[in-house]
DNA sequence: TACTCTTGGTGTAACTGTTTCGGTAGCGGT
DNA sequence: ACCGCTACCGAAACAGTTACACCAAGAGTA
């Protein structure tokens, strides 16, 4: 019931001015523009066009473009999305809410303006509120790799706490007593899960929880590499590590090799994997594995089915991860490795 | 000058009927629909809406969705695209021409209907004609990883023939005389380049070009692994390989390890890399490297600048690849490896 | 046979938002 | 006082879609 014409009538301007104001065109007085935007917000204006039939999904990033690195997780996610959209022949549009949503407009209006009818949301620890607001507006959406208490927020993610605990318990079972963890310094839900799983295992085994063995790292190869050096420089260094990120795991592997350490003879290493990276590395590393392709596929399929009227209700799902033992875990050596040892050896 | 109203007038129906016919809505006689579509094609009808201002790029696949695997190359490409679109705040939409373009409509009409104003085209050996047709229509587009003689087709790709020759000459210089190549069985331009570079090097060195040493493989890990087994089962097996695909290289590495062969002591291996896979493997493999991120970035930046009026003309560019020596190439062993040797050793 | 009732197909008109064109008001220069 | 430029805005025409009425033809029924 609210069109550009009602807005125009309400504040006493022409539809042309309203249209120009809403689209950021030049030649409109700033005062007038603000009045139009305010009135549009008041009456809950949304662009009404043929987009009721638009069959486009958004993969929407909630943080600034400079921080969107589109790494292995996003790539695997997209791979799944591209499979999931085919059942109902949707397209997928990559959007950036942070970059493009104007503060005045609602999320629904934003997505309508972009011509998408549903959104797969990528969130981070500091943008969870955005996801909640989108769901509260009733816009069809699903959050990837996070979870929410509010029942109106749909999400699909991985449950990695239990398998992380299993991974650390595997190390304990092998005989390790000093186990370091390198976890992403940005405290999102996934990495907090893995940290919690680590703590669960340590406490359940009655072992001491040493804060020095918990390293907040940057989740890339350098971060993993530096963590290895840090751990080995401790007075009482760990004999095993758990890294909660694929790239960090690779970096740790490389640093170990550079230090002349042989896995799993001198050190044990459990990593994390989104896709097939563990199989590309050498040795193929023992890892907690989540299937990002599956997350993309299921989210896209559910959303397209929802928008096609084939289903209703919510999707709030945690897919279990899988702990996979490969070739980087074994019993600890008689003497714990240290930086000095490795230097002498190399 | 051609709108739904002119079409309606030309064939004597109402605009409503034309609109319904063009959008595949029900309640329109099949004969009438065909007449509308024919007339629309005749007058070159394209949807005229706000799309003059649409700031959306397509990443368009020209082949069927089932064959779109969205592997490492596509992921790196998208990574670059997402950087390249930010300068002019474009969005990117992933389309599938094969799936969605109706036979009656022009490519321009298709892209307009999808709401994109420019297209980055992914092609394969059997869809080059599509790219040419799109360029011939004058629609702003650029083809990734291929090249064309027709001056109206824009493209950006990698030149891998010269560096492939360099790679094989590197092996020859190390003393190898029997060198196998595993090349993608689908004969697209890129892989044909690498095949040609291999032949260049062999011929320039005055060596025999043995067809048995050229293996047409599937470009995945199994393909690479099987090629190793095939090569080593030859009566006079090669002492070095060149694989023209990252996954095939990884598969070859794994198979070598599984056979108990140590690189580069027992065998030399040159691979190909799109991104950072060579650094993830062990040993980090010597490789011809192309920067897929750069291809995505430059194509997106050029296209967005073109559409923003900041530039005109064409982009027809071949980016040189780079031959990078890592740890999988050395002088050949005294005795060529064979399957029997490896089995005994293992 | 005559009378509903349904349904596929169509046109009119009203709806959506955008854009062109022209006009007004204000300001500065001569 | 006059001219010219520019920012701003409205009327009207443009684009395509859709709700609604209508009509013809067929099916069913008294």
C-alpha cells in the first residue's frame, strides 16, 4: 500500500523527486532527500516490482569487503551452493551488506533492491546482530556456521566441540600430557567450540589446564608456524598440538619440517579441515573435518525449497564434524622436543 | 524503439498478452505465444528497465551445471573478482548460460533479463562459439583463460607454452632423457599450450617424441596417480614427469609415495599450480604457476571500468606464467625406476 | 433443449518505478 | 536591468506487470 506516490503525497513532493531521492540520484536537495528517506522508512517502503518472481539467492557477507578473504571455506561453501540451487534453477548473487546497505533502509528493502529473494548469510563474531535483525524482519535467510538461541533465526553449522574433545582425548590416550592448542584469535562460535572441546578433554582427564598452552593465533599459515615456534620455546613444551584451522595446520606442518622435526615421531599434530587440504599435505594430517560443501548445499536447497513453497518452517541444524585419524599422531617421544634440539638436529 | 507495446501492435494483441507470453506465464495460447516470441526476436526486443544503472557483473558458465565443478581455479578466480569489483562497487552474479538461456533469445536479452550489465565468461573447448557470439552482439564481456583471433572478443588468460617448455628444458638440463607428460584429456587451449611447450622442448633438444610418453588423463588426483602407474609400467619408463594440472600433480605425488618412491631422488616431477597448492604439498613441488586470482581481479576491474565509462577499447591479454623450481626436480637416478623396483622397495 | 457452471484466453485499465523535458528561483557578473 | 548559469523540482510520458472483467466454448444437468 506504500508506493513512491504515497510517499510523494505524504510529504508534498512529486514522485520524480521521491524516485531520485531513493536512488541517490543528483539534483535533489539534501533536506528533501532526508525527508523522503525518513517517510519511506516510516511507512515501510519496499521496492515493488516484478521481483516477486525473482529466483535469485544472495550469498551475503556482513563484514567489510577488505576482510572478505574468500578462502577455502568460502570456496567449498560456494561449491555446495552451486549444486543446491539447481533443483529449482536459482541463481546466486554475492552481496556485501556492510558495503551497500544504506543506514536508512531495512534489510528487506536492501535485498529487494538487489533483486534477491533469499539470503545465505556469512557472519562473524561482531555481526551476529545483523543476522538476527534480518530474521526478525521475516526475510527468508539462513546463517552459515553459527547458531542462535532466537527461534526465528535459521542456521546450519558444524558441531565441532564433541569431535574436538575426541581429538584431544585421542592425543591423551596416546600418552601426551602437554598438549597445545592454536585457536583463531577472533572468537567466533566455531572456534570457541573447538577451544571448549579442548578444555573438556583436558579437564575430564584430570590434567592441568595451562593457559600458556592456549595460543590465540591468526588463522593463516604464518599464525600456525609462529605458534609452533612459540610452543617449542616454552620451558616445558607440549608434545602435541591441536590447530583449529586448516591453513594454520599447514603452517604448523611446514614450520615443524623447517625445524627438522619429523611427524609423528617427534611431535603429534591434529588439525582442522574444511575440504580436502589434509589429503594434500604430507603427511596427511589427522584432523577434525567439517564438510563445508554440505553446508552450502543444504542451505541453498532448503532456501530454494522454502521460496518455491515446497516447505515451510525453520532449519536450525548442527551437522556433526568427523574426527579422522591420519599420519600425524602417535605416542610422544621419550624426550619432549625443543627449539634447541631441532636446531641441533637440523 | 521496440517495447511490448510495439510488439503488441505489430501482431494485433494486447500488451498484457505480450508480457505474459514473454515471461512464460500461463493462460496464453501456444500459437499466440510463438507469434509473440517470433516478433520479439524479429524486432530485437530487449527488456528495458532500470538496468542501465545495474551494477552487476556475471560470472557466466557456458556449459551444463553438472559439469561445473567449481574447483581451485574457479575459487581463486572468484577471489580475484571479489577484489576487482570493489573499486566501482559492483556485485557479482553466478549464471549458467547453458541452463537458463532459452534458444529463442539473444545473449544480450538473456543477460538483461538476468539484470547484469557485463559478463566474465568461463568457457571450455566446445563452447568457444558462445563467447564469440556474445562478443559479436556487442555485449560487454571478457573470456577467462582462453584466447581468440577475432578482435571483438576480449579475453585474459595465461601463456603457459613458453614456461612449459622451460620446465621440460629444466628437466632435460638435469639429465633426463625420458620425460612423460600427463595432460588433460579435454583439449582446451591452456592444456594444449602446455602440451605444445613440452613438444617444443623435446624437439629442440633433438630428442625422440615418443607418443607413449604423452598420457591423456582426467585432470584429478586419480588421473595423476594412474598416469604414474602407467608410465612406470612402460618397458622403458620415464625418469621425470610433467603434469599440467594441480590436482593431477598431487595425485602423482601421492602415488609415488605409495609406491615407495622418493622425490626427487628416484623421480623428478614438475606440476602445475593455480594458487598455493604447490606449497601445501610435500615436498613443495616444482611447478609452472599461473595466478588465477590475478586473472579474476584484472578481468573484473577492466569490465567495471569499462561499464563505468572510465575506459574503452578492448582487453586482449596473455599473462605470462612463472616456472618455479622447488623440491621435486633433480638429476635422474642411475637406474630408471619401475613398478617392480618400487614394489620390492616398499 | 435450455440452463448453469467452469475454464482457457484475452483486453482494459490500473498499478509499479524511472526518466525526459521544461520551468522556476536564486545567484553572480556586466 | 539584463543575461546566464545552476540547483532543484514537477508534469507527463515512458517502461513492464497484473487485477479484473469479459467472452466463447465446452461440460454437466434438469
